[in-house]
C-alpha cells in the first residue's frame, strides 16, 4: 500500500516536472529511471549483483534494463 502511494506520488511529480520543463511527459515513465540507474551503475563499475540488489530484481531481468551507448567516432 505504501509502495503504491510512493509510486503514484513519484509519477505525479515526474509528470508535473516534465511539463514544467517543456518536455513531452508521454516519453518518460518510471522505468526510464530504472534503465538509467542500472546503466549508470554498470558504467560506474558497480558489479551486476549489486545492481540487481539495488533495483530489487529477483532474477536476471535487470540485464534487459542496461543500455550501453554506442561509441561515437569523429573523423
């Protein structure tokens, strides 16, 4: 019950903040933060087991959230 309230509270404030910033709030969801958090943690050298624990994943599903940006080469 508390978790559901916190999720609703976070989502409402996320939507408000995105609109205030002039961004399309339809492009961002709570999962955007799970993706960003898992990806950033891995890029900072945090091991996968710790990422799994921090995200409260019980399986290897967290690996689907990690996005490795392509290298941009300038010639």
